[in-house]
C-alpha cells in the first residue's frame, strides 16, 4: 500500500484521498496506471456536477430575473398571462396556470419575503394581502390575481420608514427566528383594516352591535391572528405589538423579564431571576 501511494504520478492530495478511501487490507495492485485516470475522472465528474449546478443556478436566476411577458420561455406548460400589481408596481407575467401566488412571488418576482412553511394552508407563513384582504398565497393560484393588487412584506416600509406594525414587532421582540414574521405582519396589517371596517370575528361577543373601529381584547387579537403559527412561540410579544398599534397606547414589553426590583435598576439580573415572577 505504501509503495503504491508513493507513486510519483500522484500528487500529495491524491495520495491523501486514496489513503482515506482505501483500507490497509485492500490490494491496490492492478490499479496503478489507471489510478490517475480514475482520479481525473472522479475530479472531472465532480467538476462537471459543480459546473452543471452553477449553470443550472444561473439559468434559474436568469429565469427569475426575467419576469417580462415577452421573454419568458415559450415552452411553459399550461401557459396563461396575468397582469396585476405587486406592491404598487404593474407586473405582466406568463405563468403555468397551476402556479401558486407564493411561487410566483418567490420564483418569478424574487420577492422571497413571503415564506413557504407548509405549502398546505396550515401555518400562515405565506400570508400576503390581495385587494386589502389577507390570503394564504400557497393556496391562491396566481392566475386568479388578474387585475388585482398584491401587497407583500417587501412593500410596507416607505422611504426607509417601517410600517407601524413592523416597528412594533421590533419594539416588542415579536419574533425569534423570524420565519413566520412576514406572514404575521401581513396578517396584523390586514387585521387593522378589518377592525376599521367593523368586521366581526369568531369571538366577537355580539355581532349585532359591531361598529367600525372595534376595540379588540387580547382574545380577539389571538383569534384573529390564529391562522399564523409561530414555532418559536413569540405569541405574547406579537399580541403586544398589535395591541399597541391598534390602541395607539404604549403596551408593556414582555421581554423585560427582570423588572426593576425595589425601584432600583437591576444590573445583575441573573441573581434575581429565580425570585422573579414573570
Ligand atoms: Fe401557506 Fe403554510 S405556507 S399556510
Ligand atoms: Fe420563529 Fe415565529 S419567530 S417561527
């Protein structure tokens, strides 16, 4: 084995590879001349796979960045054309009629803020707003959005200023990993419109007395946000953020786990944690 590995045709890296790949018991005789060829083929094959991946990625990017109607590949199956507005900008696309709004946003318009959590209408991560109503974009065919106006998380901040719901999520730490956050924020913003319009929810106490600009209890906010699942469990902070924007009044931040003790500022919270009632 040692003799074969010292074959001058092999580079140091090649020798290391062979040493790692072949056990001491394996006989390398007869493998001599073809080793370099074998390694070349191996490396060539790896390079080809890499090149293929890169080319594939490039073509995907080219495919994604080219969202104009005229230049999209003609061989698209079940093609339909749609014209709609996304975050205020007119878009014309030719798409497969089976394509969801979520995939259209993410793969054709590079708007990847809306997330694909379950792709089954169960998690709310893909929530966007269509004609002022929240929808699950994974269950909405893009073709049904002809002539409509779609708002996604990318469209809410204006001139570098966050939407109040976005700012409140930041203030109240309404997220951890952030995966559900675009959907939560879209839902929260749509919820504001529902409240303004006096739309009742499942837990509205008396739907006969619903007025515009309803004041929502925490239970109402929970119910209205229940379609948006957060696997990090940031619910308390999400409710606080939405409540603050809805009421216009400051709401205590839940993440202040260690309050002032005896009216003094706590500089060593870890010493107090076991005694603190959260
Ligand atoms: Fe649409 Fe989960 S991805 S509801
Ligand atoms: Fe992680 Fe909600 S913040 S899933």
